C-alpha cells in the first residue's frame, strides 16, 4: 500500500464486516516519543482469543473469497519495520481495538495520505455507520462525529454528493491544520 490511509481503509472495512455500528478512528503524532499512532476501535462482533493471534498471520483469514488475509499482517510488518508495534485486542460480542504504533521519523513510515478521501469512500459505502474521527498533535486537536453532522443537517443524507464533498474537504483542511510541521509529506 502506498500510504497509511489505505491501511486505515482496510482495517475499517474489517470493522464493517464485523457488523460494527460505531467506529472510532484516532490518528495521533507524538514527536516527543517519535511515534505516530493509528487507533481503530469498534463495537462489532469481536473475535475469539485464538483468532486475534491468527489474523496477524498473513496465511489466515476469515474471508471465504480467498485463503489469505494481508491487511493486518502488512500493517503489523510496517509498524515493526519503523520500530513500532501493532496491538490488537478483541472481545467476542463486544468489539475490537487495533492500535498501530509507527516510528514517526522512520524512513520506512509511509505518508499518512488523504484521510478525507478515505472517509468519503467509507461514508458513501454505508452512511448509517457512526464514525468518530480524531486527529491529535501537540497543542492541536480535531474531532468529527458523524452523528453530530447528521443532527446539523437532518434533511440531507450523508451520502448526498455535496455533503460527501464537504466532509472530504473539511477533513482534509483539519488534517493539514493539525499535522502541519509534524507531517510535511
């Protein structure tokens, strides 16, 4: 994958497949610890403890269309390549929490990519999901809750093209505002 936004899309699609209705995404940079953290938490079906370990293996998947699942193993490998780690916790019937910790200054860390584009695709695929997206950097914070957006524009669906375009641009602006000077990619 060419940037982290594509990894994020892959991880969130796992949450969608697990029947999550609430998906929380946090992207944080911490220059003090030289880390970039990407967190995805959901209220989906969760996994058995043995499956949590298995999904980190590139030759195991719960998919029926192919016999390998590469999303989580590739992200795990990227984290480790940058000096970080991947943490995965899941409780059956409760949900899953994935934390990808990457070396912020590592030459092997992929650029973050266009999170606005990623969210536009995810929202258009299922506008009924409740996403919370947050960006954090020292002294800067942004949070967008789709249920708040719905409350502000009750007569417009989130997958209306003008709403999707606005969300894409707003998220892109906030990504730039929060991460300027930390992620000049």
